[in-house]
C-alpha cells in the first residue's frame, strides 16, 4: 500500500495532530515501512482460516455487578494538565 | 409531486445496572462531577476493562424480547474518534459481531398495524458530559457518565410517519421497563433517540440522501423534528437543490434543526477489535435460562386480562402501563378481588395517589393484601365506597393496617337499619321545606336530605340504603 502525503494529512486530521512539513515526510516514510510488514503477512495463504481477533485462548471474562468505591477525585484530576478542582479543563470543545 | 418520508431510528438506552459496563464505579445519575470515576472509566493508560455480567444479561434479554437472533459468538471493537467527552479517544462498542440481530417489533397506530424490523442491538459505553464556561472560554469535563452501559437498538428504515416512530418508542420503552433493564427516562437521558430521515417520491423504492437528527429529548420534540426535517428536505429538492448527508441538531427553542457536522469528512472511525476484552461465547443453556426467566410483557398481559377477566381495552391498557401496576392487579385478583373492582381502584385511587405524590408505581409501599382487604370490605358492605377512599388515603403511604385504621376511627359501615330509619325520620321532621320541595317534584331535594342523614351518622351509613329509606318514608 502506498502512503501518500494526502493520506498522512488525513490521518493527522483524524488524530488531531499538527505536523511540520519535515515531520510529515518522516512520517510518510515510516508509515510506508510499517505497512510493508503487512505485505509480508499478505503473502501467506489464509484461505479457509477463520480470522482471529485475540491471541489468548480466553472467553467470557465477566465481573459481577457489585459497586466498589470510585477513585479519589483529586488524585484523578492530578493526572490531567488542567482542572478546576472539580472538572477536567480543556480548550473550548462545545459547538 | 407527493413525497414519502422514510425514517430509521438509533435508540440508545442506559441500562439500570448498579455498576458501569467495564468497571465497578456506580452508575447513579448526577453526583458531584468526577466522583463516580476510576482509572478504567477515565481512560488511564494500562487500565483493564472487564465486562459486567449484568450488562450482558440485560442486552441478551432485550434482544430476546425484540425477537432478535442472539449472536452466539460476539466481541467488542474500538470506535476511534477525538472528542474530550471520551478520554480514551475511542469508544468500546460492537461493530462486527453485535450481540443481537434481525428482530421485529409490532406497532399499532390509528392508521393501522405495522412491523418494524430491528437491524441490530449492540452493547457500548456512554461518554462523559461537557459543559462550556463562557467566562473562562474553557470546557469542563465531567466523566461520571463515562462508561455507563448502553445498548444501541438500530431499526431498518421502516417508519413512514412520526406516529409510527412514537408508537415504536412507546412500545420499546414499555418492553424495556417490563424487563427491568432500564428506567427509560428521556429527561435524564437514559433513553435517547437519533432519527435518520430521507424523503423520496411516493411509489419510489430507492432511498434518498438522509440526515441524522440528534438532541431529541422528548416524544414531542421527535414528532416536531420529523415534520420540520421532512419539509426542509422536500423544499430543497423542489427548489432543485440537494440534501447533504450530515448530522443536524434539533433546537427545541427555535423549533428548527441546524447542521452539526458533515458526515463525509468527519466520520472515519477506524474500527478494530478491542484487544482488552476477550470474546463472548454464549451457550444454549445460558440462552435457555434467560428465555425461561423472561417476564410476561405488557401486550401479552393486556390480551390475557381481556380474555380471562373480560376487562375493557382501556382498563387493560391503563393497568399494564407499568409493570408494578400490573403486578398489583394480579395480586388483587389472586386474593379474590373482582377484576373490574381491582382495575377501578388502580385506575382511580392508586394512579391518583401516585400522581398527587409525584411517585412512580414501583416506589409505592401499598401491597396487594392491603388493597384487596379494602375491596373485600366494600364488597361485603362493611365499608361504604367513600369511607373506603378515606381509609385508602390513610394507609397508602405506609401500607398501613386497614382493619386497625377502621377500628381506631370507628369507620365501619352502619348496617343498623333501625338507626338509619330513625335518623331519616328525624331529618325529615326537621326539614319540612325539603320534604315539600321533593313532593313538589324537585328530585334534587332528596340529595340534600341524604347528605343530612349521612352527616348525622358521620358518613358511616350506606348511602344507597339511606336513599332507599328516605324514598320510602317520603312516599308515605
């Protein structure tokens, strides 16, 4: 698969990233390499093989509906760049 | 040209579980901002989500009730998008193998009966809430709602009118409440509905370009938004313009929709399997146990009440409007109350008392034995209907002891014929005016006389007996 500058721009848009021209060039080359790995996998004949979404032989991992105390709010808010003591704060995001 | 409106619905329902879908934080509505949160629901790196068994049970129960086939091997996917109400930058949802598919809901409208096909039902997590502070020009994020379990129920584009949409939503709400999987409070956002709408020339089978409407917070808003959006699209087409596929927001105050974002460039969710959650494999035994435990739903109850008890359609509808009311009714009948009497008390006194107190049927203290006792006493003629209503008011809030209350307040009906006769004679002697009026043909005068006798006897007599005795004495 060919990674184009337009595709990198599109991915930047989706990821809310702003890259400099030079960074974009780096990124285009790197993504090209990463996607090339997939081409190796594509060489394998997978006809008749069920697609797999998980590598561990686990299923039905469930918990009971029992309430546990939530985390201390101050500790949670301390993980964010900005808060007002009650809420996380971000630049204007509401339309 | 005549146009046909084509509508499909996506309904999000918050499940009434105690805890969130992937962590053990409470799902209680409200609460101080960010106090119902933990590393999982705030999207901290390295936190591991674990699915709640109750969410799975509720989703499967709902799927069964909506006639869906249940997906025996199901899994979760990540839906990626950037918006600050979603701290992980992806929502855990189900795209490829939703828990249920291909259901059907029968609806009834004045224009006739219809079947609405259910495309799919999937489990996902709710997002947080954003509040914009205009003073600081910052957005505050409250993640209490983040991770509250949702099921999204997607219909096929089978609706043609707003009436059909409302009938479907009412039926859905009734079903979800009967199952006990959600309280479906639109005003608290536990039932939210997005409307996908397009128009096409009548008789055409293709689909026009659709828009999706959000922020519809009441049935009324949904009906108005449908009418407005259909008109807007028809007008565009008739003017030779085209409808753009986009999300539009309903503005209740302005009575109009406006564009939020264009679907073409914004929505690229890059779904992929959620590696943190192992797949779900459901056994036939599990499905069988849920099928066996499904409660009888409102429609089946209505049909049964009509057939078994000969109750009118209206009564059946009223007493099945809530599962707690239907259970009260069934309790009364089981205790020997005549079905019509039971229905009358529920439609009159019980609903009246609940609405006066702003309470929901499921929160009432009154139990079937208490109301059944009251109905029995009236039936035996030991309590007149008016006094019974007073006793009902007295015992309603605490499920009090009917007999004790009657004893304490001396309310038992007087069946002392001699006393009624004697009192009636005294009242007639003291009020020659009313007697003369009655004899002159003024039927109304009798009412006044009955009232006087009832007052003399402190309301304990049977008004019908008093009436009869007075007529007899006046005829002499």
